[in-house]
């Protein structure tokens, strides 16, 4: 036994979304009975890569007595999960030395969890350790893992029938799946789009997406109250520079504008917001600035 920095999950806060599971490269976390749980101390290296993915702030790092981290056991665990083994030489030393300031240790772990070099970074344009395994990860949805990546330049021959490069720069994009403190939100120009809009408007990528962080949703089919709560947190907790809202001309889709307006009101963020209305035949209908006094 040794004093180590370990994951602690507050079960009262945890809603079992599973976003933390794929962020643990060692497979130490698993959803059990609707809650995220640490499978065994021997699998946890104490790095804290799961911290930033929890939208409920249910995960923290604590110093406590724990069995030593077992790299061989982790290798066997990853085999059971059908995942690739960790890169050779992966650094897991995190025993708290005698006399080390606990708060400083905590801050170091939190810094590592924020996407700094040396962690499982979600940004493809930052220095990063060997890539996390690409194989499907059990116990959580791999498609929910937050990440950002370089936008490719459009093909110079795009207008001549060549391939058109995607302008997508973040993942996930569905509002329900994006953590309120996703690293790609801070300092971003955010594009909030009705999920029908990219299909209706053929020039969607070039016209709206370049340089934007994308969020999509449907105000008719999804839980609008959850949208308002999540957007409120996003607007309040991140230094968002601007918001663009692209919605369809059909009446129900205007609900997306109302959701954004309500979230702006509750967050008191005062973020400049532009609205774009698209016709169901793909024609561009209207552009206007959202009246902030109404928000």
C-alpha cells in the first residue's frame, strides 16, 4: 500500500452518462448499475484524464492509501476489453512524496486533465503522448468522447468536381453529448445549428462552419429544458466570443432561437448572436442580429 492520487466518484452527482469511461486509457472506469465506478485501484494511474469529461463535476482526485498501480494487470484488462495495450514506457508514477503539498499535487493533476501536453489530449494540433487506442471501447460510447482536430483546407479543385473538405473542427457535436466545459468551447465562435439545416443548405460547411465550434440539436424532438440548462452552463462557464444560430424556416425550428435566447438570459453572458434562417428547399432566407435586450 502507498499514498497515491486516485479517482473518486461522487455517486450522488454521477448520472451514468459514461463520458469518462473512454477517457481512461487504462480501462479503470466502468458503468455499473447506472453509475461510473472505479473497477480496481490497480488499474488507476492517477493521471486524471477523466476529470474534464464529466459534465456533472462528479469526479475528483484524492490522495489516499491504495494498492500500487499494476501495469501488467492493466494490459490484461485492456485485452479483456478488446483494446490495444498502452504504449511501452507510459509514465504512471504518481505516489505523493512525504511532505509534498497536497493542494499543489491536486493542481498538477487538474492541469494535466485540462488537455495540457503529456495527457490524453483531445486536440490533434497539440503535442500529445502516443494516441489512445482507436478500437471500440466497451462500457461507454466512443462517439461521445470530446475531441478537436485540424480543419483541412478545401481542395483547390472543389469547384471542378473534386472532393470538398470538411470544415468540422470538434466532436461530439450533438448538444446532449457535449460537456459544458468541453475544451473546444472556451474562446470559441460557436455555431448552433438545427440538425436539418446542413442537409437543406448545400453550402453549409463553407458558409457557416469554418473556424466555428459546432453544436447541433432539434428543438422539436429533443428535451428542450435540458438544452436550455446545458447552453446556459456553456455560455456562463466559457469565454465564448460569438454565437451563430442556423435554423430552418419551419415554425417548430424557431424554437432553437428561443432556446438560445433563454440560455443567454439565464447566463447573463451578453454574447453577440447572429441568426440565419434557411428555407426547406435549401435557399438562404434571412440573416439578422439577435436583440440582446430581449435576452
